[in-house]
């Protein structure tokens, strides 16, 4: 009887892990889909308006979830400060994100932001967090630096300063600050996103008074605009983020975190099919190197090497 119970429990765990493995693929697809969808949004509305609507809807969706799941609304003074800082950085990220899409391809923008952000995070943690830097992590940083040269299409110093590069390097750094702040705040992901989205939305409220043609742009928006807006706000932020953090809980940090490597690849593929953007060789090389850098910095474990050796025997 005990053996049967153990087999039943093991089968249930295996089915749960299989379900969340598929769910994580879906979540990464939604995150990647937000890049071409955001490019489409910027063709029909001002970035300030898109950001305000996005953060407002995210906040409105997360608020009832916190009530349903009985997540505390309480914040300490330190957490309040961290949430405000994260809200400002999140608003800055969104501003750079939407403005920058006017200067280049959504696919390359997605690769730059999603790959450079964790590399920046590792670098800041090593420089200011007193973290020991292993040989493997040094290799990861070197790969990250080389990938940046390819992704940013750097031929000389002036090419580094073109608007596209400035916007998306800035966006990657702003998102790094949001991520690092979230780790220090020690809040439930939904609670953190709820407050950060509220603060970010408040920062864009003045556009309702200062902006022009808001009503006309919304009246002219077509069904594609609203479908993309649903993806960029509810599906990519609320749904995908919830799946990701639950997947991390079920699958573990390292296995769950490895799914992040799919986002830049999906971003390139989706931008190709939705926007007819064909990535050049430098972008593909930079993407591969950046994925290798992220793997070396945060995902690699000695067991992976043992598994590879066993596979080659």
C-alpha cells in the first residue's frame, strides 16, 4: 500500500512538473510577443498614453487577485521606499521601451533588453554586492561584453551613441534596477507588481492634461491595436508573470529560470512573422553569445556537465 501511495504521489508530482513546463513555454512566448505588439501600438498612440493605460490596467487586474488570494497590502517604511524607487525605474523603462521602438526593429530591441538586463544585474551584484566572482562568471561577463558589441552593432564609438542603442541599453539598465529592487523588497510578486504599477501609472497621469489628441487616437484605434494592448498589459504582465513565479516555485529556481533564455529567441521569431523583420548575422551571433553569458552567470551547474558527459558516452 505504501509503495502504491508513493507511486501515485510521484506520478502526481511528475504531471504537475510537466504541466508547468508547458506553462513556462507559454509564459515566455507571451513575454516575447509583447515586443512586436508594442511596436504595433506605437504606430497608433503616443508612448506616454500607452504606458499610462498599460500600468492602469495591470494595477486594476492585480488588485482583485490580491484580494482573492488574501495577499497582504501592508508595507514597511523601507518597502514603501523601495516600491517607489522601483515604480520610477519601471516608468523610465516603459518610456525608453516605447520611445526606442521608433528607431529600430522590435526583435533586436527585445534581444538587447532581455539579455543585457540579467548581465547588468550580475555585474552590479559583483561590483557593489561584495559577491565573489568565479572563473565561470568572469567568462560569462566576457561573453556578455562581446554579445553587446554584436547586438548594438558597434563599429566605432559614435555607433554606440545612436538613439536605438541609447534607448534600449537604458531600458535594460532601468529594468535591472527594478529587478534588484524587487529582490530587496521581499514582497509577494503580485503585491510588488501591484504597487509598482500604481506608482508608474501616477507618473504618467499628467499626460492626460498636457497631451493632445488623446481622444482622437483612441477613437481611431483598430481591433489590432486593442488586441496588442491586451497582450502587452494583461497577458504579458499579469498572466505570464504569475505563471513564471509559480513555475519557479514548482520547478525550482535554476530549472525555472532557464526558460528565460527562450525569450530573446521567441522575440526574434515572432518579430519575423508579425513585422517581417529579418535579423542580420550580427544580431543572431549576439543573441547566441548573450544566451551563453546568461547561462554561465546564473544557470550553469556542475550537474549539467556530468549530464552532458553521460549523454556523450
